[in-house]
C-alpha cells in the first residue's frame, strides 16, 4: 500500500487530478465485487446454469450445453440465455443472482463506492460519476454522505450517478428511461448505444479516472481512439490491480507486460497505474478527495509514520517492560469486549478469540508495511521477541492480511489441522475518515465451524445476513480502534 503511493507516477496522478476543476470518474465492477456481488462473467455462468436447468429434456447433456452457452463473448452468451429464458425472466434471474432474497437497499457500499462519494463532496458539481454496474451502491454511498443524488440512464448533468448499462437496484432512474444492457443486441443496437457513445465523447474531452474497470468496453474504447492525442502529459488515468507474482520469473514477466500496456495506452492519452491490492484503488479515491480539499496534505507514507510514532509511545511500544504492560492491559480489554459481544450474540458457550493485527513501518525504503499479530484476548505475550512480521500479500493464509489487502472484511472457514480455529472473521481498521490511514485489522475467531457457529456464516449462495454482519463489523471496528487508535 505505502509503496504504491510512494511511486512518482502515482504522486503525479494524485497531484494533477486534484487540481482539475472538472473530472469524470467511471466505476466498473470492482466496486460491486468488493462487497460480494458477482462479476458479469460469474453472472453469465450462473445464468447459463439456470437456462439449461429450465429444460428437463436437456438433462442428459446439460453440462456440455451449459459450457457451450457460456462460451465466448459474454454478451453473446447472455443473448443465448435470453433465447432460452425469455427477456423478462432473464432480468428477474439477474436480480435474483445479484441480491438473492435481500433488499438491494440494504446492501452496504464498500470502500471504493464510499471513496467516490468522498470525491463527489470534494469536487461538487465539478465531478461526474458514471458506472457500468447495475446496482446502486454508488447512489447509497452518495446519499449517506449527504449528497443530493439520483440514478440516470441517459446523459445528464444533474447530481447523481449515470448508469451506462441501466439500473437493477432499489429504485428506478429519475429520468424514467431505464435502458438495461443485458445482451449483445442491447449493447450494440444504435438506439441503446448512441447516448452512451455521446456521453463518453463528452467525458473524454476532459480528464477521466477509471476505477474498478477492465477497460475492454468498446463503448469506452471507441471514443478513446477517436480522441487520440500525440505527446504531452496524459489526460486520463486508470487503476488496475495486477495479478499476484509467486516467483521472480513471474515478476519479470509482469513488468514486461506492464511496459507494453503503458506504451499501448500512451497513444490514447491514458496512464495506467498498477497496484498490488484492491484496497489501494479505494485508498486512491480517498487520497484524491482529501488532496482536493487540502493541497498541503502530507503523503500517505508520512501520515502513516506519524500515526505509528504516536502509537509506538504506548500501545505498540517494542520496549520489553512497556510491551509486557501493554500486552496485559490490552489482552484484558479485548477479553472484556469479546465477553460483551458473546453476550449480545447469546454465544457465551462458544469458544472464541478476539485479536488485533497491527501494521509496522516498512523495514526498507519504498517497502511494504508489515502486518504483525499484536495482541489477543486469550493470551498475553510478554516479550517483543514474539513479534513475527507477516508478508502483506493478498494470497496470504492469514484472514487478517487478506482483509487489509482487500480493504473490506473477510469471513472464512478454516481447515488447517494445526489450528484450533475453524471460522475467522477479519475487519480492516483505518484512522479517522479525514486521514484514512490503514493501520491494521481486528480478528474474531471461533472453534465452531461455519454452520455450527452463532457468528453469521454464508448461506448456500455465499451470502451473509446483512443485519448480523453489520453488527459483527461494528464490534470489530470498535475493538480495533480501541487498541490501534488509543491515545498514548
């Protein structure tokens, strides 16, 4: 995280975009995926299952046919599904796969949607928000920050969110023209595509920021190619999360690939910014909003170091005597917080542990911050020698580290024979919304497996109950803040 924001091209992008009086932010599926909604490819695969399953006479060759229907271009695959199910049922199935039995209005926006909402408040009328997503997470995030906002499905200058592919959410668009793009025909038909092309041409005439998007949408690429520029500073930026590299060979291949991509996009006046963690994308939005409001804002790395210096005076002290004192005090505090949570859940008989993972500064310049398992409710460590930094890696086996890299909470079953814990829930912890520095994670573990635990666990479709999940998230955030944000 810190290493990404220390890169010169990232610092330059933040500085130049923050100075722009007008900016369009285009939000892709990343804002939906971070809260557990399926991607379009996952949707199409599930729709193909529903389509084939709707015909009893196809049962003998169902698997083969499902693969054939879902094969190739996703919009063409969706059109095949529509042939089988019909247009009305296709739309119903998409909504069912997106939300299940939950009310779309209850869906909690993730950090990327909230970061875009923070940008909107910082820019006001100077920022336009557009998305290719069906859901209304961005609308919810804007309203929760007090912004006047509605959804629109045509080009509009009114405050809110422009849905380039239509709305399947909790309220219809304010313009009453819900042009939902589901299939290849919907996407390519001139009557549907015309206004989107017009919007993109207008937006791309000024700086744009692409977040959570793959940028393979032809309705975005055509105007980009139509406004080709030669030389000069890039007009647009796009954030991409690079795939993990498991070896030195992978890293070299990835660097070569990214160099090719940078040169390819340069001709379109677009600069790609590659980060290692999904959390970095949302953090970029928050950094941009904060810098827009205060151009003297110190860089994230400097703000992180200032937080750590304060925390190291007390809570995170690695001096032997102070460390032991902190451990005993904080372990008792977590045990008290855990007891209250178990009483609230009616889970006093379930063996649980509440722990805090803290971030330590990088041990080398331009390095990554280092997560450490700092303190738990069920045992107090007595010497700093027990501190063993972990790698800040999205592929980590540690749920807390995954949550920090994703920027959102994670709930996971555990099947590690050497561990006594069978279900683990982790929530990333940040400082105040004005600074928003990632500082660690709070972790709740239980010996009861998913399905037997009284903690919320995923249903057959992989969903968590929104109300109970919110209660656990809030409790974990309170615990994390009580430890990591305590005054020295």
